[in-house]
C-alpha cells in the first residue's frame, strides 16, 4: 500500500527540495499552496509549475486572506519589504502563518488518509521567524495528534521538517543530488509577476548565499540583472 504525504509548497527553493526528498522516500506527494494575499503572487505560479514538473499526485491551492489582519510586509503593501538585514523578527514575518497553513494541511491529510506532513522550514539560515524552530514543529505535532480523529484512533501523524538543521548551501546540494531544477523556483519576497527576483530582500540574500556556499551557478532570474 502506498504511503501519502501532504507537502506545503511555496514555489521556492526550500519547499521544492522537500518535495524531492519526500518523493525519494517513496511517498505519493500531495502538494498544498496558499493564496493568502501575499504580494509575491508569482510564487503560486511557480508552485503549480513545479508540482506539474515533478508529477506529484495532486496539487491544491487554498484561498485565504491574511491581508485582512495585515501586520506583515508580505500581506500589507503599505509596509516596505526590507532590503537590508534588520535586528529581531523582521516585518516579513506573517502572524501565525505556519500554524494556519499546517492546520489546513492537517485537515487535508486526514481526508486523504495521509499520516505525514512535510514543510521546508529552516532554523539555521533563516530570517528569525518563531514558527520555523524545532520546538514549534514538535509542539504542532503534539497538537496534531491530540486534535484529530486520526490521532485519537492511533494513526500517528508526523510533521517532517527535513531542512530544519541544514544550511542553505547544504539544502542546494541535497536538491541538486535529487535532480531539482532551481531555475523554476521563486523565493523573492517581492518578485515580479514574471517571477523575476529583486536580488535585495532577505530571501534573495539567503538564496544567493546558498548557491555560493554550494559552489554552483545561481540560476535565479533577476530584475534588471540585479
């Protein structure tokens, strides 16, 4: 009997690597993206394209509007995306985003009969988001098993964050070894509608650092050759 996994995908470098990892472990992959009012909507196009290229079993987009509560540069266009390193948790943090996303992934996993959920959070080369830490993943897994019919009936649900302790360079190397085409991914917080990266935001900086650390050519398409 095949094993199923729900995988949160954003169209970026990390989540695409996670899809390749799950597939290499023999999972039937069901990818899940969110149209949550983000300014970088080209990521949704990238997530769809990557899901098709990687021939996942099914790809679903759930529409939310986190812009109605705002509080983040990614959902409120009146807040500028920082183009330099900032102290503390940056304004690109979206309040409770991973908790909202994982909760919906959990629901779909129950419907599918999937015991595994994967996401691409990282606690090494990351932007300081509180919902990207190992303690958070462990806590959510505990909630998942307390709050679901599957968990209560003994079908343990597992939350996998395989990149959690990897550097960006290690993530790139792992993905390339699994055949990931990173030219198809979009990571930029303020990418153009065509998916061209700004080359200046935190996400762009970390992504470029990853390719440099891995010692491979950066395939990212930049705006104005940034």
